[in-house]
C-alpha cells in the first residue's frame, strides 16, 4: 500500500459500458481534496472501441460519435495515475470504481495500491436515519448539488461535497465518540475509518453543548419544553397558520366535532377519507378541552409514526404543542443493554456497523424509538438483546436517561398522547386509570375490534418450548416430573413436524388433550404460566409466525370477546372517528364496542372525482383456479400496468399469495415479509426507491400514501374475513343468537368497509389521483357483488371492463387527470 497523505482524498467516479467483468471505462471524473478543500479536478471521455447499448446512452448522455473522438485509456493513464497515486481513493461504491480503474492502470504498467474510502459505507454510519444511500438520495437529503447525475465529473463533484459534508459532521462530534467509532472501525469493509482518524487527530477535546457523556455514551440532551401558544377560536385561521389549504368538508367535520364535545358524552362521527380528519379533530379538541388531557389512538404503529412526523411536527413548530408518542417497551433501545454489548468483540461486521450507527443516532435522538432508524429491518437479528423489556434495575447505569422510563414519565404530564390500538387495550387491561382525566379519541375506530380480539389471544412458539424443556431435563432430578417433561417435548415436536407437513387443526386434538393432561400434572413453578395456558377453557389452533413460516405457534383465544366499554373507566369519554363506522342496518359498531346509546353523526359524502375503480369481469375466479395460476395472472396484470411508470400498490389478503406473486415478478419491487417492516417499506416506496409495493395487513387501512401525485392500486382478492378466524367465529355466533344473518349483516359490510378504507389510502390530498383495479371477478359475477359495486359507486366512478380494456381505461384516466390539472393551473394563474 502506498504512503498516502491522510489529508489528501482523490474522489473518483467512472462511467463504464456495463457493471460486469467485461466493463470498459468510457468516462473518468476526478476531484482532489487537500486539508478539507477542493484543489483540483480532472475529467475525460475514453474511447471504448465498442458501441454503447441504449441503456448506457440514456443513463450517461454519451454517444458513440462522441466517444469515437475521445482519447484511448492508454493516452490518459499517466495523468490519472499521477492524480490518484499518493491520495486516499474515494468513491461512492468504491469497489466498482477502484477495481476497474486499478485493472485498466495495471495493463498500462501502473500499480494502484492506495487505501480506499467508500462514501456509501461512511454515510451508512453517519446518517442512520436515512432509508437509502445512493448518491442522488443523499444529495437530495443533504442539499448537495448534483446537476448531471451519471456524468463522471458531476458525480465525482457531488461525492467530494458529500465527503466534505460528512467530514464536517465528524468535526462536530466529541473526540471521545470518535475514539469509540475508531475502536469499531476495523470491521468496516474498506479503509473508510481513515476519514474518522484524520478528524480525530485534529479534533480538540471541546464537547458539544447539546450532548452529555455518560459511561462512554454520548446522548442528546432533552430540549426544554416549549410554552404552548394559544390556538385561535377560528378553525380556518388555525389551518391557515399551519400553512394548509382550507377545505369545506374539513371545516364541517371540525364543527361537528365541536358540537359533540359540548355534549360531554361518548359519541362516534363518520366522515370520508382525504378531508384531513387528524387536524379536524385535534384542533377543536385542543381548543375546547383546555384543561383535560387527550389520548389519540390509531390502528397501527405506521400511522402513529406518520402522525408524529407530519401533524405532530407541524403542531410543535407552529403552536409549540408537544404530542408524546407512546409505544410498548420493545420499541425503545435499552441503554444498559447497548452499553454491555458495545465493546464486545463481534465476528459479524453488520452488527459492528450497527453499533457505530447507534453511537451516532444517540447524539440525535431524544426519545430512543428504534423506528427512527432507516434500515432497521437489516438488523432484526441483533435487536432482541438491545430492545427494552420494560424493566429497569436499581443498579442501572442510565436510570435517569433510560428512554422507556423517560417516556413513561413524560406521558404522565403530556397533554396529548398518541398511541396505537394494540398498546391502548393492553394498558387498559393492566391499568384502566391510565386514561383518567383524558378524552380518548379512537381514529379508525372499527379496527378496535381486532385489537380487542388480539388481547384475548395468547401464543407460544413450539420450538422455544422444546428448547426450554430440554434445558429443564438437564437439571431435573424428580423422575415423575422428568417423564412429564419428556412427554410434553414429544407432543410439541410431533405438532411441529406434522403441521409443517400439512396437518390440519382438526387432526391434532389428541395431542392437545395429551398436553393438557401433562401440564395439569406438572408441578414445576417455572411452568405455571404455561400450565394455565394449556389447561384453561379456551379455543386452540396452530399457525405459523408472521416473520417466519418455519416457526410453528400454538395459539389460543378466550371464548368470549373483550368489550372496550368494560375496559374503560366509567367516567371516561370516548370519541370514535372513521370513514367507515356504519357496518349495516342491523349491526352497529358502537354496540359491538359496548356503547349502545352513543350517538353516531354522519357527514355527507362527496364523490371522489380524483379516483376511478375498475372491476375486471373476465379474471379467473379465485375459488376455481389454483393459487399458483392465480398468482401468475396477478403478476401478469402488474407487469402490464408498470408500463405507465406510476407507483403501483398491490394489496393482498394473504401472505402466501403475496410471496407467490413476488417470486414471479422480474421487475424491481418491495415486498412485505421479504424487504423489511411495513413502516420501512412505506418510507422506501414513498421516496421512490421502487415503483411497486406488495403489502397486506396494516397496508389496507390506517396508512396514508400522500407523496405520489398518482398511484395505481391493485386488489387481487376481495378482503373477506377468514371464517375460521377467532373474531369472525365469535361475532358470527353472537349474531346468530340475536337472529341476524352473519354474512349479510356483518361479513359483507365489513368487506365493503375494508375496501373503502383501502381505496382511501391513495387519495389523501386534493390534487392526488388514483386508479384502483379490483381483479376478483366475484364482484361482478356474484349476487352480493352488486351490493359492493353499488356502495363503491356512491363515492367514486366505477367501471366494469375486461382485461383487454384495462390499459386503455387507465390511460384515459391519466390523460383526463392531466387535462384537469392543466385547466386548474390556468385558472389559478388568472
């Protein structure tokens, strides 16, 4: 390795005929940095003596004619080597540029052995909250100019600016933190640590006033609470102060909220999607409930994060209104756990880099919520020993700075709390006083039914149970207890093996009965909780874990339903909000939640002109073809729709179908269960990393896709509830006992509700457009399908068409939308 100056960086970008082993250089861009300043730059085209393919021409803007007049590499090799030989070689994805340039120089008699710095690797460490690290995204996030992407000199200049930006960030960090980073930096793939080392050698011991050091960790100091500003009594003025457009429907919604609040009773209000309900209920509540606390509960963590990042941040900036987000302990980093593993030697490079990221992140986070980390899905394997368990030892090194404890304390004093339905019901079961003196607002109130059912359920991983039993057998001396443990282990292994091979739930009742008997006789205190689980009067079934189909779970649910009204204190007021609160004429959501006397206010629904729904009438009937064939047909439609170059959101009702379609797609896409957590996938899709997103579960409702001007939605199958799901079975039984028809009074209306919720995901702003394609032909071939189509057509245009007509219909909608936007722009200019 050459003796490179540690303050001389030579930033290189190459354009080539391909990224493969036979790639030839067609353009070189070099920027030289010394002592933190750009001092030189160089650029040249290179004649590859072969025609470029169309993709490279389009990407780089180069032509065969231009390159034919360019010098050969041998003519410029000496100049290039002189520039790079005594500096640290820097590139974005350094392996490609350094290897390719070294190879070409070698054939001209020059040996390039300089150390390498990868700005991708360095950016991943220094910007842990980013979702993606390609040069364009980084420049966009950091405000770095990138005039002509995929032009060698322009890319090299942007990469040089990026390096200087990161170098400056390192100078702003305490020297002790730089030392901790250097202690871990040997595990980086390249010599990127040299940048940290150069800054460390020049850095003074002065510490940042925003940081505090505690046991070797540098934590961001809590910012002082702002004095809240008084809101105007005029809703429209508050909306204007927030920098938002006034919407007549939102104003009407806010006025109805005010009327309901003045009545001081539990009530429900239904209003269509896209009118800005969050501000519509928050601003009136903050005005009228000046003394009382407010707790807002939303259906998913994704929506909880979204509200904090958007509405919560804007309310803080304009009105100094703090909203505290409340989640379960497993969402937070436990500082004691991180401190314990920080300097532990690791063989895993990824874990070491994650530690470096966390060191940086701790200087930027005030709440310690791991959802702030951009590519958290990559580190799922390491999280179990780092996340909080809700316990804090008296011997904790971070007793006062513990994120989970700090959040709990803040929750007691915060006027506005934001949480999710799952966390809310769990807390209510443990401690109903949690909501004392607070108005509870349920956003997407219909989703509370499922959250309550999840509260009634328990599940254990059979593999973990077998492992626990094997450990117990090593130390257990009582012969009877030993035989019982062996029998339990045998039954668990039997269930795992046979369920994986296709055993249905009804076939394993004998094993369940054996487990009940064995646990009833087991007298070991560490198995008391499991014994209660297996011997209780509950319904049991087998399932696979959501994140791994290899993990077999034994699940159970209590026989009856949890009722929300029973969990809340008697004097607690509740406001239920949603676009879809009415289930049917004979079934009321308020009744199902335990509030039979609560009034329901309905706002008139305006027709959505910015969205059209296409019902495909000649798609294979989902009940009559194999899942493999159906997945193939769905993938074919997605491929055809991709030609429109619009973001495509595909909503599935099952994990199996989602993965089957994903396996068939050659096009780049994001798929739930494959590419990370739903919240991370949403961010990546919204930022344009991929044009196709395959999702299920929480993507159906409670998630807004508001950044794209136009989105194409594909719904392969009607979202009927699985009749074998515990909640569906319980409600069906209840309704039959009341003399009602479970299908027409509950299941069909809930399917329509879920469809309407899904359609509302992509029309969140007045100027946003959306096409929704429903492939399930039952919506046009079955008698109940007419009811679905008629209900949907009340709020948006619905067309029935064939597959051959689909592309033409989508094209017509997009053209019509373009025309409307042009006309609107002309009117605004007038």
